[in-house]
């Protein structure tokens, strides 16, 4: 019985260590930035690793008052690309701490 208790304590310590590392990675992700682009780079959206939109850059020549729909589509496309990259970054960073573990609700 004592062996099982020591094993459980060891697992708990491992889980706490992993949780601390994941929290540290979450904090680092706040500082990371990824960019999505559309229209050959005419529209660029920058988001943080926490999926917060930080910047939208639109080149002047893509702004056509007669075709606002196209500009809106480009912004949506660039934003979606940036958010996908932020998801990938998060999965990559946090997933390295859970490799080989099969914990429900985690990466």
C-alpha cells in the first residue's frame, strides 16, 4: 500500500511540475505574435499567441470605395489565417509538455 501511495505522490508532483510549465508557456504566448495575410500581402493582421488582434494593416491601393466587400473579405481571410497560426503556435508550445500523456481535456 505504501508503494502505491508513493507512486501517487510522484505522479502528483509530476502533474504540478507540468502545470507550472504550461502556465509559463501560456504567459510566453502573450508576448508571441503571428501574422496572417491576404490579397498577396495587401492586407495583414497580427494577433498575439492568445488570439488577440493587435494590428490590421491595409495597403492604400487595396482600398476601393466601389468594392468595400472585397476589402472586408481580405480582412476576414487575413484574420482567420492569423488565428489559425496562433492556434498552431499554442498547440506546439503547450503540446510539448503533454507528449505521451493521455489526459482527457488536454491537448
